[in-house]
């Protein structure tokens, strides 16, 4: 199928004209309803299983509709531009094509295409083989909606207890999800894994945080060193990983999804809270003793890139609307409303979790 139109709505009609979109699912992220429609029931079953804490039933109106089409990869009669890798990365993963009313993003390795703009949100291609990319696309619709409302995007995990909330940021590979899961083992509630939206509370008293419905993905080292998580590793793989040293486990590129209800019990994943603390991981394996110190983020702007996050290709501002400024000053203004701590020295998740819990329980 070769599509020559340059408008999202025409592309949508062409892609869906012979597809029976009779299978659907309604998700509720905070106060936002996302209606997912698909041409295959197995797509809906996969998404319902993944998003199960956020599945809702009833006749609520949809704020956003996402259409998922299992098919061979379509062809588009338009020029795609290569997206250069992020700093520190080398592999080219995406291409994109700008439309008068939207954008097409192509995943080079999988053949998945994502068309969005003008109320059109379509994932098309081998969706069942690339379930995680469909999950990310749905979550990116939510992120885009919040950004348009003036929220800023952070690269952080987050947890909360009854009264206080904490974000955990860190430079690449520092273990923010691992620390958040250690805090889960100490009784906290999960808010977000890798992306966190923040905004000022209307009465200017603090920072509101809004999580993204993405499950943590952990490596075998994280699972083997937390009794609540060890069950995510299939039995036949555990013995192999137990033979590896800590450095090997730390750097192993092998990930497992953590279904939080299976590991920690029901009702432990909520997408909203107050961000009283930001913990920035700046530690390294074998670097002396772990230190946790409160910092003035205005004087330690070197730490700010660990938290700031660009929305990337999947965010497209609505015509005629201006999203919140993503400048350093905008982040600093928000972070001045919470307490910021730096974790440095040696990597020690258990000790760090205990110190973080003490803050949350103050």
C-alpha cells in the first residue's frame, strides 16, 4: 500500500478503509481518557494486560483516540528525514516526515509507522511484534497532552508515600528505576518509571508531578538483589545470571518488565502526587562511601541535564498554541519549590533507599 496524501486525515481514512476496527479498550490516565481501537483482538489483549491498573469501563467520553493497525509496513510517497541520535548514542533508529497538519515517524529497525496530528493518532505495521513501541506511542499521546497544558518533562522515576513524593533522576545508567523499586520494597507507591511531568501547584505552594503509565524495565542484577523482584527472571535463566560478577550484571543489556501488582501487590501504581524532593544520582561503582547532600540547584546547574528531557519526535505542538518553555530557567523556577539532593560516591541502593525513605517520612 503506497500512500501519497500529505494530510493526516486522508492517510487515516486510507489506512483504515478496509480494516474492521471492532476491538477497543478505554484507559484512564489521571483525568484523561484514551480510547484505543484496533483491528486485532490480540493487540487489545496485550494492551489490557500491560495497562491493567489504568483500564476503565463505562461510557466516558474519550479525550484522545489511538488507532492500532496490525499490517505489513505501508509505503509513503514523501521524503523522510533521518533523526540524528541523541548525544552519546550512535545508532540511527528513527526517520520522520513533516506533514501540513502532522508528522509521520518511522522506526527503522521494526518497520513501525506512527502518524499523528489534527486529532489523528495511528500506529501501523507489525504491532504485535513491537508491542512496546505501541505502548510508548500511547504514553506519548498523554505526555503531549500535558505538555500542551504547560507541564515540563523530566527524565526521572518517582514514588510517593501518603504525604510526600520524590523524583529520582540520574545520568544515563545510574539506576533511577532500581532505586525507585528499592523504595517500593520499603512501602512506597510507584508514580513513574522514566518520564515525569512537573508543574507548579495552583496555589504556588510546591511542585505537582504526573507520572507516565510505563512499567519499569530492569536488568538481572537489579532483580537478583531485591527479593521482591527476583520472580521476574524465568527459573531457567537465574542460575546463568548468578554466575556473573556485579560489574557484569550492572552492564548487562537484558531487560524484564516489572508488573508492579505481581511483585508488590495491588494499588501500588498511581500517576499523580506532589514532588517534595528531587534526588539526582551522580555516583559510580567503587567510588568510596555513598554520600547524600542537599544542593542548591541554581549553583549546581551541572546536575540539571540529568533531569531535563526533550519531548522528541513524538511531541507536536497544537496549531495556534504555545507549549511551556523548556529552558533551564523554567526548570530552575519549578525546582526552587522542592528540595534537591545529590547522591554521590559509591553505588549503594539499599542505603540510599533508607536515606530517601527518611526524607519521605519527615
